[in-house]
C-alpha cells in the first residue's frame, strides 16, 4: 500500500500504459512517442484530418477544462475553430478513446436527465 501511494502522482501524470509504467525514468519521452504515434499516425489518418495543429489546440483547451462543464461554443472560441469542427473532433476523440464525456450529476434526478442546453 505504501508503494502504491508513492507511485500515485506518477500514475496520475503518465497513466498506466505498461511500457511507461515499467520505464518511469523516461516516462515523459515514451508517453510523447506513444501519443504522437497513436494520435497522429492512426487517428488523423483514419479521419483524414489535414490540420493536426487544430486538434492539438482542441486537446489543450480540453485539458484546461478538466473537471468543469465544457461547451462546444466556448471551445470553438478558445481554439478559433467552428462549433461543427469542435463537435466533429470531440466525436472522433471519443470514438478513439482519447477522451470521454461524463453526464452531469445532480441530486435531483429530474435535473440530471434534462439536456444541458435546456438548463
């Protein structure tokens, strides 16, 4: 248990990919290689995205929103993309398991099932 507590911060930052977890000395470099390989070679080719810099901007904007409600409109303003492009990219990132959305939480179950646009 003590070992797990010691490794918690590292795992929160770098995740639990086996190669990264077993080579913690150069975890940052390996994680960047993994992200570049997966994101740029696989995901971007899969959807034929021509401007990877736009996807980078969106991912950075999403990182700044972790734990908060996210609005496509706000992300579009932050990144200079259109709402439709933001929605398409987020859908792509969800399908490729890079990001996932969480529904809102409310102690009032009626509020929880109402679409966010209506609140």
